[in-house]
C-alpha cells in the first residue's frame, strides 16, 4: 500500500502480524500509527498494510463489542466512602 492511499480511521490488515488494525494518523512519509480496539499506539510501515475485507471488518467490530462488554461499568460500582478531614 502507498501512503497516499491510507485513510485515518480505516481498518487495514497488518501482514507482518496478520491482524486487523485501525490507522490513527500518519507518523512520517513511510509509517503510520495504528491501534487494535483503541489500545496502545503502534508504529507500522505502510508497506505492511492491506485494506481489510468486509468479513475482516465484521470480525474486528465483533471483537470490539466483546471488549466493551468486559469493561467495568462505573455506574454499577458502589459509591466511594466519605472521609471527614
């Protein structure tokens, strides 16, 4: 893939690790920053990316939904104790 074809926010397959990743921004003329489900940024060479297919996008979205379900719901936690100072 070439840098001019990369679109921020789109999903691509990183051929080096065979994983669907979201491009967050361009880092330089040959690399971009990617994330998987909004976690840590990773620097990836643009040549390692190919556009994700519809089925790969669906799989990524399904995994993302599972991750959201596993997150702690703050509203379900008990209130913090009050401390007098």
